[in-house]
C-alpha cells in the first residue's frame, strides 16, 4: 500500500480562533473573556496562537482591543502569540505591544483581495515590503497568509500559480512560513494534492501550512492529503469557530478538536491535551453565546463510547 | 507521489437515511412524507436506497409502516430498494412486500449485539442461516451489515478479526456485500487502513462497503482511505440524518451531499445530481422538523461562492 508509510511523529497546530474566529462573530467579545479563552487554549497545550489583529478598528471592531489582549495575556515559555498586521501602522502597533509574531495577509484572487483590503495584490505586496523586512529586523517573526487558494467567492476557481508567486515573494521578503487558505471551504482532495504538489516543487514543506475551512466537510480529508505529502503545520480554530455570522449554521475553520482527535488516532503527537482543549471549546461557546459546530466539540471527549 | 493514482471512474453510494436516519428520530414520520423523501432521493439519482426495516414494530415503531412504504414507492428501472430483515418473520414480510433486497445486521462487538438484538453473535448468525440462503433462493439480494467494527459504545475497542470472521460467514451464506459500520463514529484514518487491509486480505473489495458515522468529523477522511485502498461502495444519509435523538447536535451518518460533493471534486462519477440531492435534504429537514447537520446541506450548493 504505502498509505501512511511516511507519517511524522508530530505536527504543529496553529490556533486561529481568537482572530479568524472572533472577527467573524456578530458580537464583540469583552477583552477579559477573550483572555480567558486564549488562556484555556494555552492551558490545553497550544503553543502557536493568533490572538488578535492590528487592522484598523474601523474595519474589524471585534478586535479593536488588540493591544489590551496582548498586554493581558500571561506569557509562557514555548508559547508564541501572533496578531495580523496589514501595514506599517499595524507594525508600529505590533512593535509597541511587544508581540513576538505577526501575520501578513493577501489573497490569491485579485477580486477577493480588492474587496478585502481595497488594494490590488501588487499594491498589497508593495505595502508588505515595508512590513516584513522591518519586522524581522526588529526581531518579530512574520507568517504569511494567502487566502482563496482553492477558490474565490467572487471569481470562482483561481489559478494556484498566482498564489504560489505571491507565496514565494512573501517567503523571499522574510516570512518563515506561508499558510495557504481554503477560505470558503470548497477544496476537495485531488485539488489539494495538485496545489500542494505545485507548491512543494519550489517551496520547502516546512514553509507551507494549510488553513482549511470546513464549510463543506472536506477539511480533514484535505489535511490527510497534506500529511501524506509532507505538510506539518495545520491551522484550526477551537470548536470550529469562524464562518460567517450572516449564514447561521455555516461551518467555520477546521475544528481544532477534530484535528487533534484525528492526529491522536493516527499516533501523531501535537502536545495538546484533547480533554483540556474540549473544555477550552466550552469556554469559547459560553463567551460567544451560540452553538459552535465542531464535531468532537458536540460529541464530547470524556468518553469515546457514545 | 502515487496518491490518487488509482482512483475509480465511479463509485456506488448506498443511501440509508430512510432507515438508519428515521429509526433514530424521536418523531415518527408519516408514511406519505417518507415516500416523498425517498422519491426525492430517487429523483436525485440515488439507485440503492434502504427504505425501511422489517424488524418488529415493538422495537422500532418509527418504521412500523415498512410494508406501506414498499407498496407506495414507485418503482424505477435501475433503482434497488432494500429493507432490514432481522429474522425469518422479517423475511416472510419482505417476501410478501415484493422488495428486491434485504439487509441482515449483526455487531462485531458481543455486548453491542446483545443489547441490540438480545442474542449472542453465534445465535444471530444461526438465525441468519434461515434468512440469507432462503432469501437468495427466493430471488432477493441480501446485504450484510457488521456494526461497531471501529469501536463499541460498551466494550471500547473491538478486535476487527471478529468482525472479519462474521463478515466471511455472511458472504459464505450468500450476502453479496458486507457493509462495515463505524457505528459510533470513532474511526481515524490509520485504523481504517488497518481494518480494510485485514478485510481485503481475504475478501474481494467489491464485497466490502463502508458505513461511516460522522460523529467526530472523520467520516470523509476515512472514505478517502477506503477509496485509495479499492473500496467502491459507501453508505451515507442525506443531510447527515441519523445520530442519536437523545444527544442533540450529535452528528449522524456521513452526509450524502458531503460525500457526493467530494467525489465530484475528485472527478469520480456517482450518477447523482448534487443540486437535486440538496433539495432532497431540504425535504428531509422539513419532514423531520429539526436542523440537520450535513455541511453541504447547510452551506448550500447552488453557488459554491459563499
């Protein structure tokens, strides 16, 4: 067979609930509650956590308290916090906050990028030239996000070669890793194989992460493809936070619990305690005040006998 | 890579919503509404549909109208209807109804079998000796179900060798296919590979189907493993019907829409029209009167741009 003959002993889970999740909620969560949720995630063993965004509060009022979240989060050895950073103004805020990592974001689709940040991808990359290098010089790690790699809500299919060219530029500028986003959760496994194959022809596997939304239930199947092909970092959000508040019931990010449950079952270490993670999901649900869609979140973990 | 180098041009989807789904609902659905749902499934292109069960109405009152459902369903060329059949009394009812296929069911876990049918697996197999052969002689196809192959709600892990021995006996008695059930949805991909590897060492792949519940979100990932290993029949339920009515929000069967969406994306033909299937899921939700969990069901199919 050969199937799963090359599984890694461990993979890295990148937790995005406090940013990608909360920015899509209709409600703005109080700062102290965000801190409680993030602390529960740290307690569960997550060591890479995106905790907010230094975008303008006018764009994303849900995350207007970025500095306060960074200030209030207790630091722990081995845990990296990050926040999104769209431009030089964001970098200044990031530096002042003392955060150790930032994320820059751009879309593989021209239309989506325009709608998202009101700039062409060329202009966005030009902005990043004043962000990535200076951040790295200031001792701040930079992660890149390329969204809509699997498909765009406005353009439909997008050519992954465009996403690859963007990713290569982000890495050349100093990003240590680029996270490829299936932003609208349309990806299926053969497509995922083709995209990863294209990227790995010119980018080392450790520089690639998958950021999969579970809108059509395919996220874990696509993770499996990534695992088989050498990808070792996967983004996820506790309890499947994310999605669109204007489409009730629509699924958000791949749920961290579902990912960790699956990896555990495959004998792959993540450093995460699934039961504590499940409790962090309960905290998330309580502070957000709506049912969250993660499957393990809903089924429970205390006993697998149900 | 080799990944997906051996995908089939088509796979067979076995629809179980009208039995495995409805028997787990707290409400009993009116016969005419069941017929409307099944008809919508036929209209979507499903050609193998389990429509009821000839178990005692005392055990499963939700399916007490089995004869009436069989009688009312318009027959179409190329569409096979089936119903579960626990014993000789059930076979008599099946024969009288004119249904073309029956399913016999047994558990790989001794405790689960005892709780489910109040018999040991040995005694259950003895009952089947008076069902399978006589059914085949009467021109009725017989499919076998072995449940709890991945894990048991009472025993925890179960030895798949026991499920294999049962499956081999069912096939020897005359079943044309055995459907292996992850009844409580605990399966993860390496385990699935190991189980399939064990089965395919002594059973031809066309005699094996996978019946996966999506309780922890792993069903599609496990389908992918099955596809890679040569399995060509997958059970599913429209909109993810099934699950336990006593655990609100708990996921049921793998949703047919999610399966078909994924297979379509992989270029694998099923004969099913996804948009019509989605509409059948709307019918199912309307007649059952609760939100159903399928992901594509909730996200919609008309536009993939959301």
